[in-house]
C-alpha cells in the first residue's frame, strides 16, 4: 500500500477538503498512473451531494482521469512505463456475464465496479477516484492515449466523450441526418463535436443564449433556444436523432415533438424521475422512441480515443487548481461551464 494525497467529500453538504488515501501495490495486471489531470463531471456533484442516494463518505470523486504510467504489473502488455493512460467511470466488472462477454462492461449483470463510491470486487475497500495523485487500475479498464492529443483536454473524453460517442455510433448517426444535442455542458459539447465529425448536421439546443455564440467553434450548424416556444414549434418533426444531456428531471414532451417519425431520443443526463409525465400520444403519434445510454464499454472507449486522435477532437476545458473545486461545483449548478472544468493535479502538491 502507498499513501497518496487526494481531495474528498466527508458529507453531502460540506466543501471538499484535502484527504490522504491508500492505493494498493500493483498486481500482475495492474497499472499505476500518476494523475496529471482530472475532469469534473456533473456526476461528481450528484454523487458527493448524494442527489441519487447511496453516497459513502469519505468520497474521492473523479472519473475522467489522464496521466503517465508509473509502473506496470508483469502481465500487462498494452501499456509501458511512461505511456499516457486514461481511466473513466469503471475499474472492474465480472468479465463473465453476457454484457461483459460482449464488451459492454458498463452493463455488467453483477454490477460494474465504479471508479469511486463503489466496493472493490475482491475486498471490502471502497474505490477512490481521480481527484488524487495516483491510481492503480486493472489494465482492462485502462486506455492508451495517443501522444498526438493535447493531454490537458483529454481527461473529459473518458466520461463526457464516451457517453456521447457511444449512442451516436449505436444509432449510426452520420451524413444526411439532422442531430440535436440538448444541454451544452461537458457531455453536450462533446456530443456536438462527435456528431459533426460523423458527418451529421448538428443543432445545439440550449437554455443559454450566450453559449449559442460558440456554436460555430464547437461545430454546430444551428442553435435552438429551448426556452423559446415558437422556435421549438417551428422545429417540430425535423430531427433524426436527439441526445438529451440535461442533468435533472425535466419535461420531455417538447423535445419528443422535435423528432421525425420513427426516430429516437437518447437520454444520457437525468437519472431521476422525468416530470411532468410523458404523454403516451407523444410516442404513438409518429412511432417515436426514447431510450437511454450509459458511458460505453472499454473496447469502445479505446475506439473513441483513437477516433479523437484521427479527427483531432478534444474537450474545450477551463483549467483550475484543486483548491477551486468547490467553486467549480457551484458554477455547474448555474450552467456556467464552457465546457468542462479540468483539475491540474500538480496543484495537489500545494494542498
Ligand atoms: P454539465 O456540464 O453541468 O452540463 C449540463 C447542461 O445541461 C448545462 O450546462 C445546461 O446547458 C443544461 N441544463 C442544466 N440544467 C438544466 C435544466 N434544468 N433544464 C434544461 N437544461 C439544463 O453536466 P454534464 O457533466 O454534461 O452531465 C450531464 C448529466 O449527464 C449529469 O446528470 C450527469 O450525471 C450525467 N451523466 C451521465 C452519464 C451516462 O453514462 N449516462 C455519463 C456522464 C454524465 P445549457 O446552458 O446549454 O442549457
Ligand atoms: Zn461522468
Ligand atoms: Zn459482467
């Protein structure tokens, strides 16, 4: 075991503060990573504040992790010391169920082991996430990052990136399709970049007029203000695919109206109840579908990173020292993010 510095939440209300944790010594399949950068996902806020229940404290959040490999176990083949490596939301799964066998570890029937606020599969120890100096992870759950990408802006790809890439691929989004991305934060801005790179015509659907000014830079062809009822009405039945990243329960009815016949809206944001109720007629009229998606499997995560290298896609980031993490959480709550906060872990040494 080795002691490393981190930042932790100790309950659902108080600020995150410096905290010392232990990391296991690497086993034959493990990779020890010195964390350079960690993205702040809205899930970190939900989890530390116990919005979904089940929070266990102390909790070290962070599941958008990138850094350099410090040490590899003797059976690790895909990474060497010095490589850039990334870790996302999962660090283990059963590897035997039908989901794991089909490279869908995120849907493991025995429950994936999450990067934090989860129990290790073979011990009673809790997992601790990326707001820390180092992490030790089984190599199946570590992704090799091409050197050509800007490492500062790579961390968010391991959650915001894969969560948006996976459903766009599953529904074969591409040329000739009109795609809408709802909610322009960490997930949403990655959704726009991927949909554009896949050849679709992309609309950002936002509550923030100001963010609309970034449309071109992000790759969006159009902006639709979701607070403007008449613009929404004009856009009825015009979208082939919608990706909904709104982090809280909300009214789905106006968005379903935007879909063409036989098309799909994929929910990736809200885990909690969606209110007011969805009218059944919304789905029947036009035979529309709503489905959900959770991150992506490890093979697809490697595919996504390689796609990013090929298309030079990274996240738009605002860097901050770990000491500012609590302010960043407060800003997430007011949609004040352009478009992902990333912690420079070098700042932890001064904590
Ligand atoms: P984020 O950076 O905070 O962005 C969310 C955006 O949604 C906001 O910037 C805002 O965009 C819009 N929004 C927020 N509240 C809204 C409201 N009440 N009504 C309408 N729009 C609203 O969050 P994120 O990190 O992208 O995460 C989004 C959600 O996805 C979170 O709930 C997170 O837990 C979840 N998540 C799910 C997965 C998965 O595997 N399914 C993975 C990662 C995260 P505008 O300013 O453009 O309106
Ligand atoms: Zn996340
Ligand atoms: Zn499994």
